[in-house]
């Protein structure tokens, strides 16, 4: 049974990984190291709490994990990220595993503590998970208005894109649960604050990690490298989280009970807000590029034989946590 939890804390997020350029095992990288901080001089616009939680859920969907060897070609369940919020603080970050949907993971991990919590999903959860969460007494369920967990866009093995009967039945069942449930189930995608996108791009491009990358390779055009990373991220994230064709998006919104969003100007505003949030995520992720740099945990005290050694994490997971911390910084203002 494979599930993934990266953070459970009484704060928004307390990453356990520090980033440094220690780069053992990578070629052409010097031994010099530096503590990777998220601080950048100056003040600017901030992410709203709702948009922070939304972006964290999208990023959790992309949590590094091994692909299962036996992929079921008839399974149209999409990986999903989840942020559990209590008293406006993040208490859990989760993603789907090969055997469990992320809603099931939350019920197992949090149990009765889910009561009165707000949940932010990167996709509308399936009907089974919705029922479990409603019974757990959650206060609010918010989800990203794209392709749901039971995909309505998945291509079938025969090459057609016809919607599976299972996905359609799940959409109908989910809508019935939504209309009869006590928790508020809705879409909350707020506009990005004016100037935030430009602020994120500038601070990400000039962050200390990118400065270290430039210092390790003086011949590298760090600015050009950052923009290439951002464009690559934007293409990847847009394919994952956005629906390019407007009519297709309207059809999906209708099937999952969001007909009101299909009317103008709500539809255009929704798509614009979604594009802007994906752009913010692409910019922040580009500030910690996948290059010849390694990450390690810097302990505050030297380890002794009596003390248990903390279990290490992969380079991919370390990077993932650092990007989470940078997302948080655009809410707190501690950049």
C-alpha cells in the first residue's frame, strides 16, 4: 500500500529539507555549499490563502512517486493532490497512491480530526471519497475545476476518447451527494493579486538558488536558463491542469454540476484565473531547477550513535519540499 504524506504541522508548512549545493555524485560541481533560503529583498503582492492552498494541492498532485509496474489500462482514475486545512493552517499534504485515492488517504491519516476541516483538492474527488469525507464531518470541500479524479477526458485503450460509463455514473453520484450534503462543496479559484505574477517571476529569477547556479557556472546565462525552465514548466502544468478547448471545458463543467460557470463572463474569468495560477506555479518551480545540484538535510546538532538517524529522502522529494516552502513564502511575505 503506497501513500505519501509530506507535511503535517501546526503551521502552514514546515519543510524538513534544507537545500544546498553539495552535489556529490554529480559531475562538474564544486564542493562549496550554501544554505538555500527563500528570502528575497523587498515587499510585494501576496498570494491569498485560498490560492496558496489551491497551488499546494496542484503541486502535491505532482509529488514524485514511482510508477506502478502493472498499470490498469481500463482505470481512468487520475492522480490527485489534497491539502487539509484546520483553523486556516495546513495540517496535511497528501497525494494519491497506486492503491488508494487521496480522499481515502486523508480519512486514514486524520481520522476523526477531519471533522470541521477544509479540504482543497486538485481535482473533484470521486463519489466514494466524497461520501467518506462527508461522513467524516468535514466543513468544506473545494476542488480545481478541471478534469475530475474519475477522468472525463481519458483516452480509452482503443484510441477513442469516449467517456467511460463508470466516469459518467460517478459524476452523477457525486452531484447527488453534493446537493444533499451538509459540507459546502464548491470551486474557489480567486483572481491573482495585481502585479503578483511579475513579482513572482522577478523574485524567482533572482533568488539565492539561481544565484548559486550562476556562480557555479559563470558562462551560464541564468536569466535565459530560468525562462526556459519556466516555459517548460508552463507547458507541462498547462497540459496537466488546464483544458485547452473551451467547449470541452464547458462540457466537463456541466457534467460535474458547475453549469453556472459556463455563463459569461464567469467562464472567461474562471479560465483566466486558472491560467494565472498555473503560471505562478510554473514560475516558482522554475526557481529550483533540475540541474546538477543536490540537496541535503543540515542537522542543527551533530549526530551521535545513541540518536536515531532521520530517514533520508530522494533528491526529487527534497526539491518538491523546497518549492512548497517558496509557495508559502509568497503568502507570508517572508521572501
